[in-house]
């Protein structure tokens, strides 16, 4: 890089939600294949040496997935409840209006 370049290296990390991280992990074999088709080799980590940490990480990932799914379900239920309330209010107004239009008061 030249001095004053706007593309200077800045050390920083990335943060991904679990669903995006899972998508990245799923795409890695295709990325690796594309790189190797251009003659680039990427070293692969040896996950077999980590032992019990694998089980803990898998459990944490599973728990995070369940929590994320649970939050989505809760939101969907809230949305459905709001829709039902809205429909019930509308029906109540229609029923009241129909009652007023059809009822005759005797004088």
C-alpha cells in the first residue's frame, strides 16, 4: 500500500449473528473449492484434537439456535395475537353496527 492510501490495513474483527455464521460455515467447502481451482490452498484446522470442547461448542451452538428459534416463535405468536385482536375488534364493530341497523325500536 502506498502512503496515504485509503485502503491501509486496519486490524479488526467481524461479528455475525448465529444464522449468518452458520451460513458462512456451510459455504466454506464451496469457497475452498473455488480458491483451489485458482491454485490457492487454504490450510484446514484439525478439529479432532479439541476433545471435549467440541461437545461444549456444539451444545452452545444448539442452545443459541433454540433460543433464536424460540424468539422467532414468540414474535410470530405476538403478531398472530395482534392480528386476532384486530380482527375481533373489527368483527365487534360490525356486529354492533348490524344490530343497530336491524333493531327497531317500538314507539
